[in-house]
C-alpha cells in the first residue's frame, strides 16, 4: 500500500491473560501503557483464577486508569480460555494478544501496527531466540512444530506463539469458531486473510515461574493436533490394515510349514504376537477415545469460561455480545 493509504487504528485493544503473576503484573501494565501512549487504546487483562495477590493488583490498576479493563473469571479455566475471554471483551478495531510474563515485549506491538497499517490483517511474532528456556523445552517445542506441520491441515510457522495482532474482521472470524479445545495460534492461521510475520528476540522470564508444566504442555499439544487433524485416526486404521495383511500373508506360510513337517510351535512367539496386537488395538481405541471425548465436550455445550466481575467494562458495548456467550448470570 502507498503512504497515502496507510491505516491508523481508531482503538487498539491489548489483551493479556494473567495467572499468578504478582511479581510481574505491575511492570507489565506500566510497560504496555508506556509503549501504547501514542495510540487510543485499552488494556484488557483477564484474571484466570489467580490465587496470589494478582487480583488485588489488577483492581488497583483498573481504579487508577480507566483504560485498564479487568475481567475476573470465576475460576482457573486455562490459558486459551482466558485469552478467548479477553478477545471477546476487546472492542478495538485492532487487537493484540500477549502474555503478561514479559517474555514477549509489549513494545513490539508498535511494529506489528506498522505492518497492519500497510495492509496485513494478521501479524504474528516469530521468536529468533528463546532465552531462559531449558534444552528439553526447546527440543520438545521443535518436535511439536514438526509433528503439527506434518499432521495438521494448516501451516504453522515454527517458533510462533500466541503473541500476534489481528484486524477486527480477522478477529470476528476467529471468534466465530466456538470449539472448546482451542489452539488459538492455529486458529488464527486457519481463518486466512492477509498474514505476515515479524521476528523478535524473546526474553527470559523476569520473575516468577512458568505456568506451563510438562503435563499442561502435553495436553496443549494433544488439543492442538486433534483440533486440526484426524490423521491419528487414519494412522490407527492403516496400522490395523497392515497387521491384518501381515496375518493373511502368514496363513499360507504356516500351512506350508505344517505340510513340510517343519512347524515349530512356540509359546513366546504367540505371546509376543498377542501383546503386540493387543497394544496396537488399545492405542487405536485410545486415539478414538480422545476424539470422542472432545465430541462429548462440544455436545454438552457448556460455556468456555464464566465471568465473576468486570472492571471498567461496559457489557452492553461488547462486540458479539460476549456477555451472552457465557450466560446472563455473569453480567453482574
């Protein structure tokens, strides 16, 4: 786009989920407010059931600055649900989502806006370096991106996270996807539109500890793959056909050995074959169970999150009526 066609945001929304970040949240708010000073903006912070002093710090920030809008969820619903809550409460025509741990610099949002002003609808940040992370986490992250790109039906940029900026029309398309097992970085790729990347140096954590344990990372990876691929089910079917084909091939072999009086019965061989086939069957049933479980969650139709209180938020002005998404009782 030419310089005369550059877009400028009427209202910028910065959305961040917050969970037990009492050591960082004040610094995060201060840095974000300073970085966004040249724009008309709102900072939407979602308290995901924090058990430390984070809620009080958020309330204090909201009382001091009306641009800081706080949503307290009724309990801990998880990172992706909390981030979705923030996106549904954002009213800006441009929305940036970022974690509050300061590993992703809020100052980079200005560069994202510059890309958006040139015509991009989605701007996602790609990490050049990931300081402060263990070799195990870096290796598992690399394996996940490789596996996801082989199995999934979207092309996810390696080392890209949830730190990204969306135009309102891209965000509305994203929020129209109501599934519970959410993988937002994949969903933002799936909606399409004009997407571009921006690279940055990811900092180490300033304080506190990561909330993503190994169990949560494995669960998140499983949600990501099952949300965008049914190839694990196809793989289970393929393995079943291979085993059945192998068994049919062995039938004439066994008959020939018996005719030649060369058949040597072996308990060990039978045991290994039974355990192998039984293991394959259990794995296939497990894969099917994972998908059935997700279908069950979708059919129940429970809300993705529940709001306890909102500060500096006018529920009647929310786009897509986010209040109705989680039930009328959450408006109080």
